C-alpha cells in the first residue's frame, strides 16, 4: 500500500521537492499543505498517486484539526517543513519578531504533531522536522529564527526518546543555505570559496526520505556544515568569530 505522507510548506522549495521525490521514489500518496491553493492543486495534478491538498496557514488555530480531518484515518509520515525567517536585529524587531517566528517555526509543528500523533502510533510511522543548522550555530540578525529552530531541534530529540516505545520515529533534517525561490543565494554562489555552502531542495528531499523511511535520527545538508556545528560545541569562541560578520538567512518552506 502506498505510504500516506503529509508535507507542510509544500507549495514551493523544499516542500515541493520532497513531494516530487517521495511520489517518485516511494510511490507516496502526498497530502500537500500550504496556503497557496493554486500552486498546491497544480502540484497535486502533476504528482498523481492520489495526491490531495489542504490549503491552510499552519499557524492558524484550526490548522491541525483541518489536516487531521482531511486524512482517512491513516498516516505514515509527517514532514513538518513550513517555516520562515524574518531578518531583523532584536533591537529592531523585538518580542514581536520572536513571537511570530516561534509561532510558525516551532508552535505550529508541535500542534500538528499533537493532532496527528495517534495516527502515527497506529501505523508506527515517522515524523521529520525540518529544522536548520541555524538552530545549532546562530548568526547576527537571525536570533529569532535560530531560537525557533534550536527549540525544534531540542524538542525533536526529546520526542524521539518518548515515542520510541510506541514505534514512532522522530528525526530532524538540518539544512544550511538552500537555493530556493525566496533565497537565490547569488552572492554565495558567485564565490568559489562559498559555493560549497549552498545546496538544493532536491538534496534536502533526499535527506528527508532517509530520515522518514530509513529512520536516520538526523541529517545535515550540505554535510560540510557538520564542521560548523562541531566548532560551536568544541570551540565556541572560534565559532563566534566565524559567524558574527554575516547575516544570511535560509528559507524552509512556505511560511511567507
């Protein structure tokens, strides 16, 4: 039987690439979730395999119920991908920037998991939370984004341990800079020294597949970012000097 996969932020970028990859490689029946109904409907038609659409803002209070009610009582994989980053310094954006970023990047995935966890326990399925390397190594002007992804990383680790006895796998994918519609990465791609830092939505989709179906705990994309994560843990002073000068952001889906 074709696995049923819910993908949030599915109208573009990583979410769209994941839907295409899983429909092709796993024969998945994708449930596409995002706000832009026209793009979702077009993608669902292209995918076939019984793909369907839930056009909703995942940060809205009724979104988890709408997604659950759309399902026919069965779910194999949940991919929490929707998210966004607003690049602001704290003294400019203040609490409001933190609030809206946490609402979309952390609170929404938690609430969706709460609504769908009973179905995932029945199928002994998987949750893939698309977090970010920024949740491990923070940069200037992206404090709210990094905080939201750090929370998602930590909470995923705890939930993985809690749900293991129920047969539910919880894993994370941590993208670095990903070339998407909202982040063309022209400056990084123009320089040979930084070109390696940029990957594609398709590579992230492959990592999501590995976490969801092969049950890896965590994947970093591109894998070279592992060095930054290690530097933050082993040499925090060095990591601070490496990151304090830049303020690039990544995009993880259909948050905006």
